[in-house]
């Protein structure tokens, strides 16, 4: 049963990551902000390989920030702070 739950969580996280990447790609924000958001998503994706539950929590927080319009500030065009 635990394996089924794990597979279900993998599927949920994968779907949410895909949605998050699509949302970031279509945001009307400066390119540096988009790059910073994309880097955050890549970190969450990498974390999912080691701690799926933590990655799911981090992704939830990321999506809440997107929903609330909270984006990285003071980011240069090259994406560096």
C-alpha cells in the first residue's frame, strides 16, 4: 500500500511541476525574474529525487507565491541577485 501512495505522490508532484513550469513560462515578468523562478523549480525537481515529501511541500509554497504574485525582486537580466 505504501508503494502505491508513493507512486501517487510522484504523479501528483510531476503534474504540479509541469503546471508550475508552464505558468512561469507564460508570466509577464522580466527575464531575470523568470530565470530565478525557473531555477527554484529546478531545485524543487532535484529535491524530489531525494525527498519527495519535502519537494511536494516546497512546490506547494512555490505555487502559493505564484498565486499571490510574490516573485523574486532585484533580479538582473542575467538572473543573478
